[in-house]
C-alpha cells in the first residue's frame, strides 16, 4: 500500500504527467498563501497549497484554487485598448503597448505643464501589491494625490498604530493565544491583511477562548464563549466599556501601565465617562456580557484581538483602531508571545523608501487634496476619495484632469457611487489597468491588460507587518498582459523619470533585496525570509512614538488639533443621531459581509466562484420580513436617502430585527452592455460620502452603518 | 485490509468552501465553468437550539457507508462497496434511473443532467490508488477538519481535538457511528 503524504509533489508529477511545478505566492486577496502551481503543456493545470508556507501551512481558499480560471478567462483583456466611441459606449480598439504608454505619457506631461503635477491623480485598490510602484511614480512626478482605499481599509491600522506604538501589532498565532477577540471580521472567510484563517482555527483547536464582536451571527460567533451582538457603529463605546471594567476592577498590567504608557490619568478620566449603564444603552449589549468579555480577555494570558476592516469603514475609524490597541496594550499583550507582536521585517528597502515619499517636494505635499481636513491620513499620503471627485467636478481647490486607476473599481467600491460616476464621466483623461473591462474601465480612455499573480515575479507580502517576505514566481504569460510594476517602470521612463527606475523590473526586485546582500535570483531559491523574532522590544528602547511610550493620550493627534483621547461618535445616520430620518428609514443597514469566493468586486465572472454565490444577498430577520411582506428568495428594494438597489432576501435569525445586512461589490459581468449592471445591486449607491460623515482624522467614509427602508420589488419594477 | 474513510468534522467547519472548489478543480478542466458537484457546503441555521441561537456549516458528501442504501437501491449493480471501504458508482453501468438518489439518507447523490447519470463522490479513488490524498482532503482545509484514512484512527484524532478544545464539538461524527453499526 502506498504511503500517504500531504502535497506529495513527486507523486502528483508522476500520476498526472505534469511538465513542471512552480512554488509561488497567491494574491487573490490579502492573504498571500504559498502555493504549488502544476503546469502541463505550458498552462496552469492545478493549484495546490504549499505546506512549507509559514502563513497558511499548505491550506488554501476558494479564490486561490480558482486562480487559473481568472488567468485564462475568455473575457479577460489581453492587449491594450483605446476607446473609439463616447464614454460607456463599449467601443474599443486594440492598440500596441507603445501607443498606449506614449499616449498616457504625453497626457501626464501636458497636464503637469498646464495644471501642475497635482492635476494627475493615480489610484489603486486592494489588489496586486502595487502600492510601492504607484507611489513612486506619483511622488517623483510631484503629484501628492494617490487615491486608494487607505482612508478606510488597513491604512487606519497603519496610521493609528504608528502614532500609538510604532507599528501594527500582529496576532502571534504561532504561540497560540489563549483568548481571542474576533472584532468586526471573520478571518475564516476573508483572510484580512497579514492573516489567514488557518492559524486562528488552530489556536481555537488548542483551546483558546473566543469572544466575537459582530452584529451578525457568524459561525465564529456561534462557537464563541461570548458573542457581543452590538448595535452597528458603536464599537468605540463597547471598547470603552470594556476598558472601564478593566481599569476600575484593576485587571490591567500594572507594570506596563506604569512604565510604558503615556497619558494614563487623562485616559482613566475619559474611560470613566463610559460606565456600563451608558455603554449598554449605546451599544444594545447587556452590561453583564460586556463585563464577562472584559474579564475573560483581561485575565487570560496571552490574549489577542483579531481585527479587521469593519471597524474602519465608520465615522469612528481612527478611535476604533486605537481603542482596540489600548485593550491589547494595558492588558500587557503587546509584543508578548501569543499576544500581539510588533514584528520586524527582513532587512529590505521598505515600502516607504521604495515609494519615494521623500522625493515629494514640500510645496507639493501641501497641495494634497483634503490634506487640511484629514490631517492624520494626509501625513501618511492617504486621500479621502470624495476630495478627488470634488476636484474633478468642481475644479476646487484646483482641477484634477487625469486619473490613472490600477486594479480598482471605484464605481462599485467607493461611497456614493452616482457621484463617482459623474466624476469618472467628466474627468478629461482616464487610464485604467485591470483584468477585465469593468464598469469603471468602461469609462476610461485607455485600458491596459494587467497580469495576475501567476504572471509576475515579486517580493510577496513586501508591504506587510507579519515579518515575512515570500517569493512570487512567474508561472505563465497570458497574451500581452504585464504586471503593474512592469508597466509603470516602462511608463516612468517615458515621462523622464528614467534615472529613478530600472532597465527591467527584476532590477527593482534586486534593489528591494540589496540590503540583505542577495538578488532576486537568490531570493527565488528560498521559501521565505523572516525578520528577526524578538518579543518585548519596548523594554529596551521604548516604543517608536514621540514620547517613546505607548500613547494612550496621543501627542501626535493633539498637535494635529484632534482630541488626543478616543471617544464614541454616533454614525451620521442612526436611530440616535437622526431620529426623524429613522422614522422614514426604519432599519439600520450594514454592508460588506464577505463571501468566500469574492474579493470586493472581483471574481463575479469566475465560474467556480460565482456558483458559490449566484446573487447579491440581503439578510433580514424573519420578523422584519413578515412586517414588510417579504419572503425568502424575494428580490427586494433597499433604499436610503441617496438611492436604491435590488438584492435577494435570505431570512436569518442571526441578527437583530432592526438590522438589514446587504452584500457589497456587486456588478454583473454576464451583462454585456457597458454598464454591466453597475447600478442594479451596488450597495454603494446607498452609502454616504459627505465629508462631515467621515472620520475626522482619517477621512474614512462611513459605508457600514446607515439607515434604509426595504420593501418588495413590484413586478416589472426591475432596475435594468 | 486498509479501510478508507472520508470524514468531515462539521463542528470545526468554517464554511470557507475551499473543499468544493478543490473537488471541482480535480474533475473539470480549467476552461469548464461548472460541472456536477460531488460535495456541497451549506448553512444550517441560524436556528434556535435549546433556547440559544446556533449556526453551523454542513458538508454534504458521500459517506461511503458500511451498509450503503444506494448499493441496495441500484437495479444495475452500478454501485458497489469495495474492500478498501470506498463506495464506487460505475458511470459506465449507470442508466440514470435515479433510484439511488432517493435512497441515500445523506442526499449525497446528484443527477448529472448532461451525462444523464447519477453522480457522486467516488472518494477520488484514482488518486487514492496511487497513494495521493483525495483532492478535498489534501490539507487544503483551513480548519483541518477533513480527514481521510482509517476510520478508527480518525475517530481518535477527533476525540483528541475535542479534548484540547475543552470539550467542544460533537462527540462522534455520524459517519463513524454508522461505520461501527
Ligand atoms: S474546506 Fe474545511 S472549513 Fe472550508 S468548507 Fe470545506 S470542510 Fe469547511
Ligand atoms: S451515496 Fe449515500 S447511501 Fe451511498 S454510500 Fe454514499 S452516503 Fe451512503
Ligand atoms: S473525495 Fe474527491 S470526489 Fe469526493 S468530495 Fe473529495 S475531492 Fe470530491
């Protein structure tokens, strides 16, 4: 009888007759799992997990397994095109790379000359580890404007952790936390930055206690010791309540607080403004449960908080992040084994250096859109997208003439989609790089065919804080597709940036790695490189903050003119802040719960992933359904003050009847008209992007918590 | 004799659905979009259980029963239980009468509209015979809850995990009690 072994490469090769295999690093999401790609006749034949990968240990997700279906998709854009009809006419013509890049270069130089480099705005989404090259080209050009999801996704964790404790504290699953709070995410489905579900799952199997903070009953919530089913948008109040218990019952780490924190007294004063009675009233969570969770978290060592994006896409973004760090900090779990570690990256040229932020002249930095208003974001080169749409539409404070959007589909992902549409429709010139002609790309002048992770060499997870870098090795070439890195390297040379770029992108990889005295070719031979592993580093040198302490009272925010202490702010629309509106729109709408096969707007055309979730789903409580005369499976209209869309109903007991939970990211690639159904189920048609509703420091749009109505779709009242 | 079983501890399943896609990858070329499902993951709940809300993911797939109802139901002898424990549906012999589909207590058999036959998980026997794990059981599951091998050993592993978790989890997955019975 043959002996069984996981990922038995030799035997796979033998049995299936593959020609070769390549170990690489998936990038279908933020996860970055090590994979083995089997190749036959020059094509990807199978994708399997790589057990040598320290991130996912050979496990994979639905998206990773379906990557080849993305690479070889029949609708994929495989050569550059230019639009030959009006915007959104769907009329395109194939052009050469030279023509495409020369046209884009000519536009960049013309706008720079006439309107200043700030009139050229670059943008990216969450896709392809391209941030370093995009910032580099923008900074060298002198444009302070790179529009991203950074204002409300991961960027806030970076900004707030830098000002609080120096860097993003990452859960140390390797040393098995004994208590985990999963706060506003589900790592088993979504694999947020730095994290994969596998180590979390293993920690639970080792006996970790689990606390879940989520308005929805997810499987982790069902498995949790304590499920805190909060009112959406009240995370800060809940955290303040837990801190209140920990402070007043003296459950904190006294040595840490005394020696290593800044601002304990004002912090305690602030926390005392949130007694549990008040917190229960704000959050809807019974105070006994808050106390129970606070006790469990503070008295189990080590403990960690698995955090994610939901708390950032809110009015209270920066304070939410800071409060969770305070929970980690004062319980002594920061930089503790099994707690939350301030990792050291391997010694490479870091993303900030590669991004050439130092080359942006001071007077250009001062022109960053929204920079006066969202000062914390701006310090870290992050923009609030509405400032860009406004600059296009109203030409204030100056006109934006050109967008170059790379792996992003803001028409679906950015708040207040109709305004985004007007801006993309008006902007004088727009280039897009993507896999498909998305609804956003259909409004461009030129679309460049981007490479998937299977088609590029890169230093994987280069920008992350988990302490590893892993080689992403090119496996295949599809059509004329090029990686974002290669296309920008080429474009940069056409706009006179040659001296700051490379003959080919492999030289850039050598540059990234050169501090370790290795080249890309050397790195390619390794499975991964890990930075130095060391705990409690602050005990020697303090934290990398202005006070060298863990800042409960932020000296940076104080200097910027913000409240240095965290507080609860009501969402801009809520039963509490807008009771009159609540009468007209009587449900709290939450958005964005993840599906395993999709990555925001991506993968709706991938057969094996779409079959997992055919339709956009809105979950409502059966009581709500009865009241609104809605049945399971009905198509319904969800409406906010800004607009309405249709989604399909799933009845679920797992949420408060006052809450409606809609999916995000929906468009319909199977609809062949150039709109591809972008208005039909796109929840961002409902969301609010008013600057007043954003987080005051980060500019995070509040897309997670608003007010809506929901009612049956009248027959024949389809939106398309 | 080596007895093979595929056992999924549903208590631990997170509903990530990677196993579904792994199975699809094994049986369909990249260009083919869908094709028949041998394994499907579905939400059970949220529902009220003993006054508490509960929510689980269930994984429907052939359990390769010790006394398979499908084998008895098939008038063509197209389904058989092998020595090594695998219950194989022979597509050459299947006439598509669908009697087995009604009889399987786990709803693990589907009708392939294209090929006009019944279709079910044959436990990746082409892999197993060559010493390879079934596609879904080859360490892809983030919960490490898809087990392949000797049922008694698997039972032991699950019991150990349950102990480490502090007693959480079903006592014994159904398939084990079935194969004992
Ligand atoms: S791979 Fe594992 S966790 Fe994911 S759905 Fe399948 S059994 Fe569940
Ligand atoms: S098809 Fe159904 S009855 Fe037959 S072996 Fe599988 S699970 Fe048992
Ligand atoms: S054993 Fe093979 S055929 Fe059966 S469900 Fe798993 S992957 Fe599919």
